[in-house]
């Protein structure tokens, strides 16, 4: 799950109506370091039992087995999928230096291993006796995608990571009935030296940019230079790299990626100098809310954020409040005054990662379908993104394309897909 001290169960975050996306962190070992399987570290959420690895390159060293069995997470993921439309991502990497890929073949094989372990359940995989760490009582659970949080340099010129991203995309294309995402969590410096190569070559749907621990582009630096900012007014970019990331990505396959502003959940979650208050975050959110690729706020880390309470709300709840405030702030160029008579409804969603509770905001308005709205290429839809789903799919109240009651029921956005 996450890495915070004494963290609550995954069920706690699944049950929180403020949360939209949960990022499980981390897969902190890759097959070469974990006896042929990936290694998991979800803090206090797993037991001591591991799945025996198949070995790597002909060597089977059981002391390197690190694919832990996590019964509590299995149960909570099952419940979460049954009771909510939350997206579950699995993050690869983290701040440790224990993981590495070596070459394209290694990356391709790792992608296929991740897909077999954590993607859609298949009889071929199960009948071969291979583990499914997130399935519960024989019911398959597939994560909604994978996040690259690579925080040390590759040794193969990104050949492994490029192959990993390419093969994951290929595997996504073989599945139906569920949208899959490829995301990354770069540092705020553009480009991130540890992700540059794969971001140049791969197609990413979302970036959770870490605007903390790096003073020259930290959110706190922006706040210090815009102490008197008012919604809709001009501001000093002060080294803040949201627009720089947009420009850099424009020449890559990820030119349509949505960007999240990454913040610390509390002063204990990273460099205390990087911390911003909810009121300060409100200014930053307002400043960038109307950017077409703005997707919300990502927060490191769930446990720390939950313990940081201001005015009765924890940090990620305050982020949702900030996003809601911006969604109705008519001083912003993209927010229209509410009509006197309307059937529209709006919602804000908070993506919370158990690595990083991650808030996002969407404003949904029912409208008549119009063929001039472009079809989504990344499964994001609705008024916020001005894209519609493919034929036969619904656009959920949270701005995702899919089928079933979670997408087509309450809050479904008419005009951006099929609603039933």
C-alpha cells in the first residue's frame, strides 16, 4: 500500500468518498533482484509469506524471494472494486536504489510478468500454477495500470524501460472491458534525468509531477513569490515547471498527457521546506486550473496526509475542497457563471494514492451529444477534457470512459458517451 508509519488499511481509503485513484507503492525490486518475480513493499500491509520465485537467468536463489502475499490487500481490493469506481495503479520503483533493468529483453519480459501477475486473470496463467497476488478467493483483480517512479539512473540507456513501456501498451491493447493507464512520477526539474529517455519514447496518460524536495521548482517557491495572488490574476511562475513540462512533452508521444501538481501531505513526508498549506495550495490550484492538461493534485503520502488536519479536514480532503473551490471560481477564464436554469451537475474527485493520495477535479455538465466533440485517445472524457468516449462506452461522473453501472449510472455525462 503506502510507506507511511502505522498506515490504515486500504479499505479506509477505498471507503473515503474524496478519493478517486489509489496508487499502490511500491514494486521496489525487479525480477533480476527478486529471484524472477517482482518484489513488493507495501509497508505494514503484508505478512511474511512470499511466493517462491522461478529464478532469474537460470539461477534460483530463494533468499531473494520478495513477492509478498498480502491477504488484507487482496480482500480490500476486492471490496473496493465491488463498491466504487476508484482506479488502482501499481507503482514501480521508488526512492531506493535496489531495482534495475538491463536491456530491452529484460524490460519486455518484466512487462509480461507484471501483466500476468497483476493484469486480467487468464486460465493459461492460473493453470500454469503462477501466482495472482491481488486476486481474492479465485476472483480476478486487475490493476488499472502501472506507474513509473524511477528515481535513479538506468544503466542501459533506458533500453529496458522503453521496452517495458512499449510492451505494457501492447498488452493493454489485448484487453477489453477495462481501460488501462501508463503513468509516471517525475521530479519537477524538466526533464527528469532518471525518466527522460522513457518519457521521450513512451506514451504516458498522466504525470504525477513531484513539486517538492527540489527547491528551484517546488510549490513552496511559487507560493513564496505569489503571496498576494488572487484567482484569475497574473502570477510569477517563479521556476514552477508546469508549463515547461507541457512544452517539453509537446514533442513526445505523451503530448496529450494530463499533469498533476504533486504536493507533500505533511512536513514529515519530505523536505519540510517544500510543504504548503491548504490555503496556499488553493492559490496554486487556481493559477493552473484552466490549463487544458491540468488534472489535479497528487499528494505524497496517504498516511502523512491523513494525519495533517486543518480546519477539521485532512490534507487530501482539503485538496478536494481547493479543487471544488476552483471549479466554481468564475474569476477563472474556464469557469462560466452558473446559469439561472440548468440541469447540470458538477463533481470533484480526489485521486488518492496510498503512495500518494492524488486529488483531481472534474466539472461534469449534462449536454446533448454533438459529433464535433473529439473522441478520447486516453479514456478521459467529459466537459473538463472536451472529449467523448468511443461508441458503446459511457463517460462517468469522474471523467473516465468505460461500461457498467460505475460508468453508465449515477452522474454519467450525457453527450460524452452512452448513458443508461
